[in-house]
């Protein structure tokens, strides 16, 4: 009997030992399964470089507008000189030439030489324009103020003066829009607008002058004065 009890106790200890080991192994398996480290892959996000936009300062834009309008106003004076003197020549000087001089071909005409010098247009340009005048009046056309003024307007168009004037005004207008759109409270905006308005009005009249000689004379003097006044309001800020 004692031997039987001893055998049963030994068997019980053996079973407990086996169950315990299995339990330890299972716990170890579970711990290892759930305690393992998961490595998250690193994602490299590319850097996007945004280009830097440099917006000009208001004073820089104002300087550009001022410079373009000064250029345009100086070209207006080239126009005024040519138009005024062409008109004057037809009214007050053409009659001083003899009939034979008026019959000379434009290419060797003394009258054309004097006219070209008077209006500040190169002689070769002036001779070509007069020789190709649609009415075919040649030198005689210089005695008509409409024709003489048209001659210099054709010349100023052909030699690029008109295009240069239009370009200066167009650039000034575009920059002025940029300035007023971005810096509407800039202190010189109104003065620059006024300068543009006066120069543009002067240019428009000179490209299509109307009225009598005296009317043209007084009108150009008024425009000239207005432009000078508008420019002087900006000279301190932008002048040399």
C-alpha cells in the first residue's frame, strides 16, 4: 500500500513538472510574439524650393515711370520743334523763294535743304518723303502748311521717333498700373498719374495738330507748361 502511494505521488510531481514547463514555454512564446519590435520604414519627403518673387519697392517703380515719362516728354519736344517750324516755314518763308527754285526736283532743291535744316530732319530723309508725296506736288507742297506738317510727321514716323515715343508712354502706363495696384497708398502715385496724363495729352496733340498756326502755338505752349509743372512736382523724389 505504501509503495502504491509513493508511486502516485511521484507520478503527480512528474505531471506538474511537465505542465509547468509547457506553461513556461507558452508564456515565453506569447511574450516573444507580442514584445517584438516593429521597425517603421523612414519616408524621405522631398524638399520643394519655392522660387522667391522680388516685388520692386514703390520708389523703384516710381523711378521707372518718371524716367520713361521724361523720355517721352523730350520726344514731344522733338515733335513740337518739327511741327512748329514746318508750319512756320510754309506760312512765312516759302514765299521768299523764286519760281525757278520752286520747280527744282526735291533731290537737289535748295528749298528742301533749307526746310530740312529748319525742322531738324536729315536732308536725305526729307528729300525722299517729299519726292514720294502722294499729291505729286513736290517742292510746291512746302508752301502749304498741311503738307509741310505732314512731311515732318511722316519723317518722324519713318525714323522711329513715333515708335519710341509710343513705347515710352506704353511702358510708363503699364508700370503705373503695377504701382497703383500694389501700392495704392504710395505718396507719389497721384503726381505720377498727373505726369503721365499731361505727357500723353501733349503727345496726342502733336501727332495730330489742329487749328490755326496761332492756335497750335498757344496749345503746344500750354501743354509744354503743364508737363513742366507735373515733372517739377516729382523732381525732388526722382530727379538727378
